[in-house]
């Protein structure tokens, strides 16, 4: 990345002297752009919020339309970062998206919240300032705008409209999307259907205390109710209900790494990038090797997920340490969330998005599953019944008391064309997977700021301890340390192992010198730290396949003949470039300790 | 029909064995991509009902053409449910013979070609025209944007090339103690690996002609071009293999081909003419397929064994040898991910049996010869001294004193151009033999009884597939890519169904008499037309049957 850190640090420091704490002190915080974070927005509304941020912060926000969804909505990436400190593709970047599953809407708000919070704190918060100056965020609030709007605007269940809307023949009858749910009673919700049957013929009975609750019968109990699934009729006359609805696939199984066809992985699509949305995102990400961190927001369950998605994929130990460190911090930041491994703790995923960005592209990637049911009562799962709120009684209590019944439709009679007299009722789609309105802001703040922490830990490499040592006869030894002050290495072990992307490059150049030997030293070699791993060809250019380790340093050494000035440059895909100039004149006595700062060190202008 | 097939077959098998001094060394006489495109364009101007579909464009701007030759017609329109057969050649640029055969097939296809009574034909003679163009220019089998194979920041900077200025890229013997190769003692022109187990030590490295152009102590490690088309398809795609591409179907040629197949669910069978072969030694089949499978399911392997009879008979003299199964190839995608049956033929390989014409057994002296020796003997009989360049001393700029020479490219995998018509008629034979073996729907054992003597009828009818091919392969069922086979009961106005279903889906009908019985009871108004039953399938057409009381 062709962005030089030190310069902007100086600018940053001077700004803070005058503007710090102007905005957020004593409860007097006045954001420039007011966005009510207590509701979920349609895609068009999300775009309007992005537009408002752009108008308020024109030097920090620009947009790139990377394609169109199946229904023609623009796939709009917000490019967030101070444009005056460098072009976006010259800085290291984090990709943040949400809502690949249409019903998992809150990722969209969380993604935009991240931009909003950083922008509104640019002047008052030193670290927000640094992030916007030194990093870039590529923010796509919804990977699946068609599915999002369909879920928000039309009758659905909490779980439906996960798919995009490209017509798909799910039941192999040659017809597309011909048997979807039907909002039979026209109340704008897809609820459950149940039917009272003669005692003994049912699979359920009604709870004695709360007849809204269906209790499965056990042992020799007799049931008098059956559950008929979600609202719908047999639209295509094939004897089945709701078996070929709108879309009918999973775009988070449509990415190249470990992609498997439909019979192995439901929803995979015909081949990776077969949908207009995934193709557009794939093109953009492949064209931006500066992306060093990824977050893809989903719901729900309260999880910070990383791959692998299948047990046959192995992650290198060094990278797992990075993941663990971020994951543990995330667990602290996000009460009730757990840091988990997809295939081990959840289920197998072939062709998942974060699997591709890490396994295929070597980028540290998380999927946060927003909203944990424990949060309804602020108590751990022993009290709340765990995932997707399996304790119906407690959910109903929440509905009845905390929302005055807003989240539930009471059972009411309906005459079904196939099943006769039935009842329709149950939880609305706003319950279970998304936070209730009054809890949205906390949910998205904690998740957005986890992204900020992730981005802060992207490798940050400096050249330090430049040393020039005269060897006699016009020969000099030049050594320099590459120091990475952050958690993440400049190249993940995954990238190094599979030769993904371009290795980091350290070069020594001067107009009046010849580089005879070049290579890396191993500071960890306790017996022969002077041993050089030399470059076979072209010793002026040292390639670091493993990059610079997180919180670590790599030592470069050259033997050169010549005189005058030289320049050492560090270039990396996923770390900012760095540069240092020096003179070929001895700067240290032969026995001097290596830690001494070189007087020749000079930061070059950008 | 069977007789015709057999005759064509025999004609196709008479490949000459005796010396043919007039053989031209491949690629002499082969068509350039531009000539193939022009020939296809000319064909559609001659045949009004044919269509030339450009499914895409190669990275170097060449059209990707599929010739569309209409099958059975009803009143000028494609017959409903008529299946299609896809023929694809030249996925690998150095398999020039395949493309020539496919083009020759199109040029000689008569309007009454028997297959066309049963099926539509899609013919793609050149799936990888850029690579073909480079092969014909003597540049090797490459395509795609330049890539940095050795990850040194430079692209395509160190590939094989002509270093002694003789206008061709051959082989270098680089004397190296401990090199893996030595000269074949019985014929020093040939090279073979040293048998270290027998105490032999190697004498030289055998490299493609070239040099360490970029000074990294490696020869020819970053040659021209990039991604290999036949490694870019989704089945068993190799994520970290640079030749496989950044993702599945990243290349315009592979993507276009896949999209074409997806657009045409009526394709029930494909013939892929390339470097792999499942006709000479058909696979035995496996009980179960996995994501790594390269062997078809047993039931489908059996189909291949039956269908290949149209290709090779018992007295066939030469075995065509295919190459090893490659990761991410087109044929595997067709079968393992879409369930489309694929016949693969390498079409031709050098005849190594060293038989004189009319003799049943190979010559006595051939027994002890290695494969390389047999190849050289064959090449000299066919091409004289044109096939193999004697080793010549050369002072190499970085490798010192070496020798350059060896096999000319292409001749071991491509026949001389004059054999193309014979190979074509063989390919024609198998295509002809396929027509009557495609799945067919037929209503049999139709019984209709009037239960009350006038208005309430009970009907039974059995849907039968008398032909070899099932309506869908076993693999299509296993990977859920089978296409709807729907059965509709059609009652006249006022009719009422009492028992059974108005419409139902059948997963598939097996071949060779696979059947399924249906049963209905319905009521018809007085003096109405009889009911009828209609079966419709994407791969096997339509069949309608009246449900009338037999008198």
C-alpha cells in the first residue's frame, strides 16, 4: 500500500490540539447527521442515510456502484476514509457488509452505524480520527437488497426471505417460484397454521396455563391439535404446500472456496458467483487486494464466527492465534456473544463468504451473528432457553409485558381451502432474529465498534533501527528492522502457505551502489543470529512470503559496495508502505548494540 | 438401423498400418481458428435451418461458436421435448485432431443424418481457439492473460523458447551428474529415466528448450499465458493451483460453455473429443459418488459400455489411449455436477502394435521394445525423418555444452491431417448409433373399463421406456439434477376425477423397458370425448394416449 503512516500521524497530532472533545462532552454530543437507530430501514432508506453522510462529510465518503441486484437495485459500496490522506486503494482496508440473507436485516444498520459513528467522532476521538485517516472501510450495507426489501415490506416469517429473488425451481417441476407462502388472512404476516382434531389424532395439545402455546405430546398422552406449517395453500396443485417460494437459494454458499453443488450444499447455486449480487461483490473484492480485514454481519444467535466451514479445511496455527485474540476481545465487547468455529460449533458450510475471503484470499474474516436471545431479558441462556428463543413461555412474557403484545398475533379462526377450519397465529417476523426496536442501537454499536477494533489491528509496519556498518574496501553492511506494532501479520499464514497474493517486498536502492548480498536474519536463532537467509537472485529485493509477523519484527540485511545515499522501501498488499533513507557511512561502532536508533534515519515525504 | 451403424463402423476402423510416405506432419494442413470460424459461417449460409450461436468471445477476441443443427420437427417447430446432444472439441489447444474431426463432421453432415430424426445436435468444434492459435504458431498450448507463475513480480518472462535458432522449440539434454535421465542404450536418440533401483545413475536433465531468462536459476518456470481452460470447471477445481484460475469458471470460454449447457436442459448426452477417453477402456463404475469422484456410477458406466459399441467393435485394431483424469475439466462437470452422460474420446493415438496389415499378431521383434522405441519406429514409418530431430551440440549461454533435439511437438497426440475423414466417419458412426438409443416414452398396457357401463371409468396405463438410455442418468438422480417427467390426466369438459391424480411427477424411467403403471377412476358426462393421458419430459419427448374403452 502506497500510503505512508508517519506523515499522517503528525497531521493527526496537530489537529487534536485544537478540536479534541468539542463534540462529546458532558452529554452535549451533537451529531451532524441525525439517524434514529431504533428501527430497520428499507434499502432505499439505507441509501438515503449513506447519501446524507456523504453530504455532511464529502471528503470522507464516496460511493461506487459495483453492480445491480436481480431486481435492479444498485449494489452501492460506501468508500469511507479521509480522501486528503490518500486514495482508498493506496491504504489498507476493511470490508464490512451485512444482510446477505434477506431476513437478517440488522447487519445493514450496523454497517452504516460504523460509518456514522466514526465520522461523527472524527474530530473528538483520536482513534476514530486515525482509523479514518489511515484506513479505508468498504461498506456494503446489504449483499441482498432484494431479499431485504421483500422481508421488510411483504408478509414473511422470521426465517423466510433468506434468499435472493432470482427465480429458482426448487421442486423440480419445471415451474419457478410457483408455490410460495400465502398471507391467507391478509394481516401482513406469515404465521403458523394449526388445526383442532379429535382427541387422540393430534400431535400437540394446548398448554393449560397459556393456550397460545402448543405442547408436543409425550408417552401415552393424547393430542388434539396438529401443526400445519406456515400460512399457505397448494398453489401448483402438486399436493405440497409452500415448497417452491420466491428465490430459494443461499447466496452465502455461492463463493469459490470449498464450493459444492446443490446436492451437497443446499442453496449453492449453479456455480460460484452465479448470482448478480455475488458476482458484483466478487469482482470488487478481487480488484482490491488492499482489503486486510472482513466482517460480514448476519443474524442471529450472538456469535463471532470464523471458519473453517468443513473439517477437511485446516487453518494454520499462527492465524488461529490472531483469530482467538480478536474473538476473545469480541466476546468481551458483546455480552452473551460467543466466539465459535462454523463447522465445529454450528454446521457445515461449503462456499461461505468468510470462508472465501480467508481461505481463498488470506484475509482475516469474521461473521458476527447479531442478536442473542439472552438479550431479551439480559440474562444468560439458562434463564432464557437458548437459541431462537426455544422457551416460548418466556418469549410470550416479553411480548406481553415489554412490548404490550406487539410481537405476537393471537390465534384466530380461518377456513383453509384444503385443511378446512383451522387457526392462524404466532410470533411476527420482528421477533426472534432481530432486536426489538428499543434495543437496536446497543446491538449495532457494539458490533460496529468490534469492526473498528478489527481494523485497528491490521498490520502496521515501520522501518526501524537502520544501521550502516563499514566492512572495509568500500563494502558496507546495511541492516534494518521491520517492526509490526499490530496484532495481525502483514500476510496471513494462510496466504503464505498457499502463495496467495504477492509477497511483501523490501528493496534497497541507490544511484551509486551495488547490492552484493541481501537476505533476512533470524533473531530467534539463539546460537547463530548472524546467519543470513540470502536471496538467490536480485539481492536488492527481498521478498517476504510470510510478511512481518503480528507484534513482531523481521530483520533485513544487505552487503553493498558504493557510496552516497540509499533508500529502503517496504511494500505490501495488506500493510502500508514504508520508506527510509540512509547514507553509506558507518553509523555505529562495530560492537554497538543493535537497538540504537540510527542518526541516518529519515522519514521520506510521501 | 443397426445394420447401418455396423457398416459405418467398419468403414471407420480401417486405419492404415503400412508406411505412408505422404503423411504430413501435424499441424500441417490443420485449420486455424479463423478458418474454422469462416467454415462454420459458410455452413450456416448453406443450410438454412442451421444456426450458428456465438456463446461468447475468447480473451483474444475470437468467437466461441456452437453450431446448432435442428432435430425432429413438428410443423417447422422443434418437436416438444426433443433431446439434444452436445459435441465439444478442442478444449485443449494441442488436441487439434479433435477440432478437425468435429468440423469435418459438420461439413459432411447430410440432411438425413439418422441422429437428427431423434435429437437436436449442438456442435462446438473449437472450445479453446486462443490456445489452438498459439499451438499452430509453434508457441505451445497456452491461453489467457499473462500470469506471474513464479511470483517474482514479472509475468511470462521465462518460458520455453527456441534458443538455437532453428525455428522450433524442442528438448535439451543438459549433462548433469545425478540428472534423472539417460540415453536409451538400444537407441541413443531416445531418453529414459535412470533405473536407480537397478544401480543405474542418470546422466542428464531433460528440459524443454529454453534458458533461465530471469536469472533465478530455474528454466522455463514462467512461460506464456495463464489459466488452463480444462482446469477451470467446478468439479474437483483446485483452489490454489495457479493453472486452475482465481475461481471456478473465471475464464470467458469456460463460463460461456457452462452457461450454454445450463440454458439447454434438453442436452441429455455429450460427446467430448479431447485428451481423455472413456470409450476404449470404459470405466467399471462405482456404487457411490463423492465430491472427488472421477468414475461414474455403475448404472451409468454400464450405459457407456453399451453405447460405445457404436464406436469400437471386437476386431478393432488399435486402442485409443486417453490421458489421466484432470482436475476441473469440462466433462467431469457435465457428468458429476449436472448428471449429463458424457462419452469422451481421444479419437486417435499412435498405433504401437507394429502389426503388418493382415497379420493377427505383432511382429516378433516388437516384443522387447519399450514404448518410446515403438513410438519412434512408428513415427519413422509414417513421417520418415521429419518426426524426430537428431541431437545436436549447442553451447548454451547459461547451461554450457548441451545437445538439443528430440521429438517434434504435436505428432504424438494428433493424427496426420489425411486421417481426419476416417476418424470423422467413426465419430459419425457413434452419433448415428445414439439416435435409437435415446430414452423414449411409450404408453403400453392401456386398460379402460366402464364400471357402471356408461359414465364411471377405471383406467390403467403403463409408461414404458423401451430404449437403452434412461430418461435421466443415475448421477442426475443422485445429484438432484433430474428434470421433470410429468404425467397429466386430461379429462374432457364436465369430467371429474374420483381416484388418482390429475398431474404427477415421475423421477425417471430406467432404460431397456423401465416402466411405471398409473391408475385413475373418473366420471365423464354422457357422450363426451374420451379422456387422455399425456407424459412430457425434457429428455425424451411427449407421449399421448387416449383412454378409450376397448371394444
